[in-house]
C-alpha cells in the first residue's frame, strides 16, 4: 500500500471512527484551586506564551498529522492560514512520503505559501534517522516549507501495529544525535500518543534536542487506528491502550528541568481549555493538539475553527483570572489539587 493511501486512511478513521484510548490522560485527577481574592484584572490577563524563543498568541501548537495525500493540500492550506492569522505554531505531518513520492510535495509546500510569517516545523520519523539523513534530503525537508524547526516523531507502537510498519528501531538515538549536530534548526522530538518517560527524555536531552512533546496516552490511539486498518479488523488489541498517560508523562519529563534547559510541550488528549491549563500547571511550557483541529475543519472549515479558538482563548483568560495569574508562565502545580 502506498504511503499516500495510508495517510488518507489515517485521517478518514480519525474523522469517522472511535479511535480514542480507553485509558484517560489523567487530567481528571486534578482540579483547580479557586482564588477568591485573585487581585487580577481580566482585561489585562494575557495568553501570549513563548516557545523556542518566539512568542505566540496562545499556547497551542497545531500538531503534526497532515500532508502527503490528495486531501492534504486543502487541510494544510486551511491550518496554515489559521496559524498565520492568529500567530500559532504549526507542525506538518511526516514528510517521509515527500522524499519517496515527489508528487506529494505540493501538499507540504502550500503551508508556506499560505503562511509566509508563521512558525512552521518540518517532520520526519525516527526510523528515517537510522544511519543518518542525507544532506540532500534534509535540505528538501526544510526548504520545501522554509521550516523554523524540525520535529522527529517516535512511534514504535504505531509501527508495530501497522501491517507495513518498520520493525527496526536500532540506531534512532544515534541518528537524532547526528541530526542535532548537522541541522541548523532546533530539534523537537515527539511521540505519537504513547508518551515519553523521564528516562527516554533524559537520553534525548543528552543528545541536545531543544524541545520534547510528550504526546501521552489518553487521546487518539494510533494503535487502534492501525488495528482498524487491518483485515480482519483487530479492535480489541491489548496494545490499543498501551502508553503513559499525558499528565504522568508531563510530570516525569518536567522533573528534568534541574539538569537541562528545554521546552516541554504537553499533548495527547488535549481537548479542552482546562486540559491546556492543567498541562502547563503540571510543567509544560506549551500544549499541542491535532485530531480536534482536523474535526473542526471537517465540520465547519476555518470559521468553526476560529470560533472554537476564540472560546478557548476567553476560557483560558477566565481560568487564569480565577487562579490569580496574569499569564501562563505563572502557572504552577500549586494551582492544582488532586481529587
């Protein structure tokens, strides 16, 4: 099966099937501690948040998922326009297909055409880093979208569930280390939904990566998606619920801040404003989401996406006000309590 067909399957299953984890993100274990004396002016509360040295209007990274199939041009165009308009960062889906099937380049290059000033991250899989990425391929990944950062995604669980997936994961760590040395852009390493542990994050930070996106369990289960693609369908696989819950992954990785300076992105089941604020309070600098964005665009285009964005923005300012915070960088674990 072609990579283009596989990518199309992924989006269609995300939109049309229940592909969520049964396991939760863990955010429901926490509640906000209400501040009845906040000494905060709602009109002065800001959602502006910094990531990798750049300030954005809101702490939400539109995460990697799209590109590489016919419908990817429209979706990537709409996301790029949205991110350009509201100053949000955007990561394209895996560009591996672009290296193997040159006719898919347009589905990626369109993002820079529609978003000349936006922060856009390129994306390649960890398995493609084994043995190193050629200078030619690296240049193509970056120049096609004039990337501001490079995401390396780790997805051993998804690959093992995928009928045509990779089976060899030896050498990825060395490949990441080499790429950090050879690439002029900051490197972000992200999981695809099963989470990153403290030990794994420690190894990545020793390689010199600048950002870690935990992409924990509790949102979209890529194991479930891959098992739905199989014939016969394998819906009850034990592995559909494999992974570290997002809240736990954030706490584990954030504990490394005493030894390393890095940006931590909390993702994996980020569905509400409360999820975003809790993720940051637990230690993330920023949050990210993918599936909800795709669904909003599918249901109502950019208009519906913008309407939801403005709701998230207002709700976040209200939560910050009720916690006595002027901005997201004032959020701490003491703003939460276990329930």
